[in-house]
C-alpha cells in the first residue's frame, strides 16, 4: 500500500508540473484554443480552482492503484508497458468521456482532441513513474 501511495503522490507532483507547463504552452503557442476557455460553458470561479490543481493527485493515486493491480498483465519493455497502460486507460476511461463531452457540450472537436492527447500524456508519464517506483 505504501508503494501505491508514494508512487501516486510522486506522479501527482510530476503531473501538476506538466499541467502548469501545459497551460503556458497552450497560451503561448495556441492562443485561439486558450481563448475558448472563456466560453460560458467553463466555470471560472476562483474558489473552485483548487479542484483543478488537485486533479493530478486524484488521477495519479487512482492510476497507481490500477497499476499495482494490473502491472503483471502488461508485457514488454519499460516503455512498452507504460504505453500499453496509458492506452488501456485511454480506451476504458477517456475515450467514452470525451465522446460524451463532445456530444453533450458545445465544445469544438479540436479542444476535445487536445484533452484526449493530454490524458494520454498524463497516463504515460504516470505509468513511467510507476514503472520506476513500483515495477
């Protein structure tokens, strides 16, 4: 249990860093996409921003538990196992959710596609951390 929590927290810190870097990269290189977040569909209350920054920890702790349960089912090299883990997460959790968001909310496909890619990168990085800390 200790390995799950410690590797989950480490991955959480790495993902928070990725989150902040991703925000700046989006603003600098994709200002048109960044402007879409000013749409009324997105809540911008300052009091709720803490949930945004806690998300990587919630995600990484959940993925760490999932990793501990299913790492033996993954085969291949260090990177292959991480990619397979990220793809499983993508297909089981993210694809259905992105499908639902795109069909129910007024958000452009490009934005949903970026979320999909970002989710894959998050899961891949978390899996690499788990692979190193809890092989």
